[in-house]
């Protein structure tokens, strides 16, 4: 691999200042020569240790913690002190550490942010009262170590964090967690990513009343005031970080899609909740159907939860159904979206724009559910829809825990031999169904992938034999790191639908269930680096083919960029620079 010149080998820092620089600190791994030249001899214990020894010490400390929140705090402190060691620990212990730095534990940590915040951490906070100075403030942060502008901004306003809603400035920790996954999975240089918290206030009463809440204590900006703040932010990005990729994260349902549509052609950007979630779910569906010998165009699909994630999945499936030969109307007819008012139809109260293409007409309601269906604005419920349309796929993005009950599962199985069920809501306690209940009630017939991690389940196979089913996690980490890294590596001017389609197909090809319905419907977390490489390559080449890549004009050039820019958690020798 070509050495990345941005990871400097010389430094003017000395002594404690060097140990306090998380990007250059090596702790006990500094050599004798480095300790002498850099003024570290009296500040470190005698032994010169390898990074492997340091990782083992971290593992022992990690296991000694009494709770996942303590483990999260430990890893946060490690990252603030030694970025390379933090990422090496994650790399060597992916399945152990990923659920801590990312879902589900990061959600718990965010909820405790006001009472655990200790000191400035990696990332920036841009607050509404500062909006006239956003360019100046962004420039302060984008100088960064070595004076480099970031390649990727991971941005949230924290209105729709995971399944727990408005969390105010604590939401910056989802950005930190996802950037860690970018580095772990795809090899993004941690010095080139920046977490950005857009503090536009909070509507959570507990935060507004909490004297320890460190964010802006006022209701969230709305309407034109909110839009003006976002406009100023994007203008600042264009001027201070030209060409940087913007990853939108955990915006509320009312803002996620308008923000994406308003800015996706102004700066290269994507929304992980809409496009990342939809890509992972769609890849799981494609792989599951292939393993069953079925075609997507022949299936009916029910999506329970019509927020940004549910509508994003519907849109992606709609696009793929049309690519499979259906008309737009025929493709929409295959998709059935349900929210709190029942099946989405043209008279649904507060019909959101993202759900509008899939709203069923009065004649469609009458044909499936009778002439009185939809009266009063409320559509048929989940079980009624399943019994009427006999779907092959059921997706949950509702955060309605336990919504897929035994009656729903039995109705689903009566309409199809091997249904695909994706209870995607997280954290874990918000899942629409647990895999053990699903497999018990379906007598082992269902194919399942979940939004949060679940342990294996012993159940009966389709042949009646007792088997252990590994539960695949439909985790966005299988798409967004490769998607973002591929776009950054070739300098994509836009994140196009074709680039996202390429990420889906790359993931679907490596899902075990594509070849065996009894195999997991997602790869194991231990394969996330291999998967991310495949996704990044597919995305980068798609960008080249569309003429959207500033830094590559051929597929081979794109592959070289991917390899040349990939960062590894390995210490480099430092020399004193006077």
C-alpha cells in the first residue's frame, strides 16, 4: 500500500503535548530513540511495547468493565488519547467492539450525554445563535491536525436519533460512532472525517429542564428559520470544505427528505437513514429471494412504518422493480406502506411526500378490503393487509415493539411458504419481533435479519430438523462505509442512484442466504471489511462510469485511489522537527 503523505512522520510537538495529540500519540509504543528525541523518557514507563501488547491490555480492561455503558466510556477515552490504538482494538475485536461504539450501545450513551459529558471531544458544534458566523466557525475546525480540510462531514441535527427521537447535542456521539465504523470497515483516515452537530435547539422537555444539558436550551428552529440555518451551513461547507462529502444522519422525519433533496445536487451527499437503510434492506431482500429461487418483480412487499427509513426502502424497491421491467404504477402496486393510521392511502391524514407514490386509491382499497375501507382517513391494519395481499416480504421500521405478533406471523406464513421478515427498528427493545418468536411462530420457515444484534436461535429447519439459525444483523455498516469511502476516494461530485444501486448489488452478492435459505440473511460483522471493500469498489467504478469522479477516469484508476487512500491502524515512526 502506498504510504499516505497526510499521516506525517515528523512533528514539532514534544513531551506532554505529543502525548496529548490523539493522532500521533503511541503511548508505551514509542521507541527508545523517539522517547529521547521527543522529550518522552520521563513521561513513560520503561518498557517499549508493541501495539499488540497494548491491544491485549485494552481487551483485559474492556472485559473487566461492569456494563456496556462503561465499555463505551472506556473506548471513548481511548479514542481521545490514542486514535491508532482505538482503531486497532476495533479491528482486532470487531464483533466485540462494534455493538459498543455503534448500535445498540451508542443509543444508551447518547441518552446519558448531559450527565457524562466531560471535555471537548472530536467533533464540532454549530449552534443557531452563531449562524451568521458558520463559515468562520467551520474554518476553525477544518484546519485540523496538519491543516487539512476533511473529506467527509458526518452531520446531524439529532432530531431522530435511532429509535429514541430528539436527543439534542448528545447526537454528536452517533456521528463519532459512525466515523469509527467508516475507519474500521472501509479504511477512512480518521483525520479526514469530522463529526458535525447542528444545534438548532431541542423539543425534549427533559433536556430543556435539565441544568446539566450543555446544548442550546430553546425549542427547535422550524420552517424558514430552520431552512435558513441549513442554507448557511451548506454555503459554509462549499466555501471552507469544497468537494467534501456530507453524510446526513438521524434527521427527523419531517426534515430528512427535504434536506436531502435540497442539497444533494449542491454538495455530494447522502442520507444514511433513507439511502443506507434502504440499501441494506434491499440487498437482504434480493439475496433472500435469490436463495429461494424467486424474482423481485413477482412479490408483494409490506412495510410497517412510513417514516424516512420505511419510505426510503419503498423508494429503492420501487426503482429496482422498474429496472426489472415493471411500469412505475405496477411497481408501486407491489408496495404496501402502513403507518399509525393504517395502510397509506390517498385520504390518509398528513400524507407525507415520501409515501405519496405508494398511497392506494379508493378503487384499490375497495378491491382488496371492501367499499368501506379507508373511511374516516384510517386504512386497514397490519394483519388485514397481510391477509389480503399475501406478501412475500414484511419489513418493520416502526419502532413499535412487538407489532409482529403471533397472529401476524401466522397470517404471513399462510400466504407464503418462506416469508422474508426484517424487523429493523432499533435499539433492540424496539424491534417489531424477536427472532426466537418469529422462528417459533413460523415453525422455522421465515428468513430473518434484524436491525439490532440478536443471538442465534435453535429451531426446526424447513425439512423438520433442529438447527441453529444465525441471525444476520441488517446493519447499515455493510453499506455506508463503502459507499462514502468510494465516493470520497474518486472525488465524486454527487452520490447518484446508480452508485447506490451498485452498493446494493455488491452487498447482495456476498450475503450467505443468496445461496442457501437456511444461511444468515446478512454477512457476519467479522466480514465487514471485506464487504466494504467490495461496496467501495462498485461505488467508485459506478461514479467513473457516470462521469461523476473528479480523481479517476477509469476503473483501474478508481481501484488505485481506493488502495492509496486506505488508512490502517499501524504506528508510524516519528522524528523530531525543529
